[in-house]
């Protein structure tokens, strides 16, 4: 089922999401609907608050070799010191882009759709997408981090 993507100005996008205490069939259904919504948009990542659900759920598909990544309660445990500046956009802020400085690689710990603990060491586009989507779970939008043009 394709869900409605909330747009900037909606207070849900500025609200911190809550951790899930258990992974249920309903959780998996939300993840499936989020993935369907992300692909239809089309986008490469979607966090639950973007569809009005204040739970710590993220779906990402940057192509490459990773395929669909589904994260429940993701926590970034390591950020590389090496940074890069790349232009970002967001499904919740259509038509707006800006340069954002982010770590080139990250390590994220989360649960997968089966409730099993996973750890992903990500770099490049996947690392950027993880950082962007985890920000959403904390009520932070990429426009809050856009680098000022000199």
C-alpha cells in the first residue's frame, strides 16, 4: 500500500520517533508499505515519520549491491572522520536541494525485519542515506544541515 508522504511544515517531521519494543507482523507490514511508497515516489530512502508514523523504522535502497535495507531502531555507532559534501534532496521537501557535509562511512546497529540484531558498515551513498534517514527519526531535516554558500 502506498502511503502519503508528509511534507515540510508537518509537525510530525520535527518529532522524535520512539523505539520499537518488539518486531511484529504489523511492523513488517509498515516496512513493506514504506518500501512500496519509496519506490513509487521514487526515492532511495524513507523514514517512518515521513509517512506519519513516529517509530524508528527506515527503508533504503541506493541500488548498488545492497538491495533493500530495512532498519528497525537504527543507531549509528561510528562515523568516519573523513567527510564529503554532496547535494541532497528529500521526498518531504520536493524541489529543494542543498549541499550537506556528512561522514563518508558509518557503522549502524539495528534490528532487521525478523527482529535479529544486525550491524552494517556502510560507505558512500548508503552511508549518506543512513545518516539522512536516521536524522529524520530525530526530527532533523537535511535543510537544517545545508552548507551556506560562500
